[in-house]
C-alpha cells in the first residue's frame, strides 16, 4: 500500500482543515494528509517524492463558470483584447494581417475588444470593418460575448437591413438614418454566429487547447456554461478521446425550448455521467452583460437614463422553464446579472420548488451580480448557489462605476455579503469574457481593485482563505461533488495544484504574479512548469 506520490517541504492547504505538512496519493485518490513524518512513512521504493520547496499545495482549482470551447477556439482568432488593441486602428491592423492569409469569401473572426478601453471610446462599426475588407465576412465579438460587430458583407449574408426589426431579446444598433451600423446585441447576433461557427473538428481542437491552457493555470475542473448541441458533441469527443483532461460539469444552454424539451423527454437529469464529464444544470440566458452594458436592472443606467438593459424572457416564461426542468430532476440555473433579472429568476425558482418539492435541488444563479439585502435573503431561503466573478472588477470595474454609478457598482458581486449571510458561492471567471487566471481572480477578490487602481466596494473584499474555499469546496458544492473533490480529505480525487510560491502572508499583488508549478488530475501529473 505504498503511496504513489508524497508531497512535502511546503504548506499543504486543505480548505476544510487548514494547513498541513504533507500529503500522499495512491492511484487517483488522496491517501493521507498529515505531518511530514506520517506521510513519509507511507513512501516505498517506487514512490515519487515531490519537494514543494516552500510552495503551496492545495486541491485543484474549480472554475464554476466558463466557456471551455469558446476559450479554446478564441485562442486562434484575431486578438483584439486590451492591451493588444488600444484603438479601432489597432483592431483594423490586426484584421488586415489575418485577411491577407484568408481566401476571399471565408469568415475572419476576432474577439476581445472593450469600447471603453479603446481611444475612441466607442464600438467599431460596419464601416470600420469595411475598410479592412469587402471581400470577406468579418465578425468581431466584444469581450463580454453579448455584443458583436460585423461588416457589410456579413450583414448582407444575414439579410439584416433597415427594414428588419429588433428580435425579441436583442437589439440591432442603427445610425441616424435607421441603417444598421453593424453593432448587434444579444439575440440579434444569433444567426450571424451560426453562419460563422467553427467546424466540428475546430470545436474539438478548441476544447483540447482550452483544457491544456486551463490545466497550466492549476484548474482541474470546470463548469462549462455553453451547452449547445455542437459544443456538447465537441466536448464529448474531446473528453472520450482522452485529449481534454480537465474535468467538465456541463450546463445545457436552454434558451431554445426544443433543445430543453428534448433533454426533459430523454429521462436524463443533472448528475448523469462520470467524474470526467457530468451533466449539470439546465440554463437560461435571461439578460445581458454587466460590462456591455446590457444587464436588466431595476433602475436605469447612470450613463443612460433611458436604458435599463435587455430581458430575454417574461416572468411567465422563466417560471415555466425553471419549473419544467426542476420537475424533471434537473438542477436549474440562469445567467442573471442585473437585479431585475436576478429577481425574476428567484421568483421562477421559488415557484418551481413550491410546486414540486424535492430535497436539496441546489439551484444556481450564474453571475448574480446585483443583489440587495432583500434579494440575498430570498436566495438564502431557497438554498440557491451564487456563481460569482470577482475578477470582473479588474477589467470592467471602471466601466461599472461609469455605467451604473459608484453606489450600485460597489454592491456588485457581493461575495463578502454572501459569506456573512450564509449563502453558498463559487469562484469563477466566465473565461473568455475575461482572464481565466485563478491567482488574478483571488487577488481581485481580496482587493476589489480595477485596472486603474480604483477600489470599488471595499466592504465586499474577502480573505485569501475565503477565496480559496470558493475556488475549491464552493465549486464542488455547486456541482453536487463535494464528497469527491474540493478538499484533501482521504478518499477524494487526487486533483492537486502546486503554486509557484506561497500566497499565505503575501500581498495581493504578489499573489497575482504566482501561477501553477504543477497540476495533477486523477493522480497523474498533467502539467509541470
């Protein structure tokens, strides 16, 4: 019964029991945690002895909300993310370089711009992209994924003219004459995304590329928040082939009722699968993005008194969809950023659990960004898990203050309040909306600091220990997996990360500079720096 691996020589952090001296693994499980003497006694002649050299070892990070295939395919798209693109001219130059190597008529796709970080302080338009090419359809996605910009070729392919009305849950931005200017919001993007979608092979390769990148950051499990049929097929193939090693808990993106109903009729439900790929919640996309901004808020935006965001469903529709999924045995969740959308989803979940009671449904709200005390009280009473992204303040916090006003911005992603009030929460990044680095996310959760150094909502800062718990046990709990992962308890999966340093006692800026030195999944070293 000799251990396969023993780790010693640095702090071993268990979010349940605190700091230990050493840990041993056997097969794909944690064998023991304890003093160095106790653990070294389990070593045999074939045991791998790993000296931490003062670095921290802990359970692997669980990112409870990201888009794995989108992140992977985005790695090969035109990079327009700050600071790679500081102006519309930079975006045009980046696209021109890609156009030169792309045959006429083929799609040229990019991602990552934020109009507030461009020198022009505006969205690019069809005319800016027409200056790059009128021989290629071009699609540029804003960093949030809720807004895109296309050129005239792409608009023509989609049949979007001045006579086309805004779709339900979407907006076609127009110039003063009423002509679409190429900026498409929320549901208005849908058909163009279908036209420009990657092939199945590209989706599989993207899933694998994302898995490799996430593992290099110490992330061993993810909750994928996409869940369309093409993406599900790609994820299944990538995992079954063994090429994608990160564990995946996959949501079912269910804005299309036929997609949802097919799963409800199948008899499948949340939890189906195995430790590598498991079926997660049924998800609704109910409002827009925090940074667009297109989030559905109770009060109008500070920057635009005539705008309070975009809602994708009525209250009746949300309630009906949550109730049907809950009744069928699914965990339900929803993308809900603004307090108006959060409230509507609380209403829908409350109605579902009252109509069809069952023990511990553990429903979720993704982002759950704007919550006053009264909404949080209802969230707690219903046992809803909040899936938060403190890292958003790094890239988008200055925009939050501008768009919503400081008072509201300081009450976004209220992780400290969740903890004080006993609301379960999990850490996540929503990558590729923003950076996937866990150490950056932890640092921002501790500081609430924006890129410019503004501190937005200091009362919502959390401690290092609280952030680590949200990144391990919090994510495990949100997926009903707290009995098999999230801590270093013997018998749990041997999913571990070794940092390049020790965050305990370090300043947040120092933590931000750390990363993964080694990542283990299933008792096997899958990455080593």
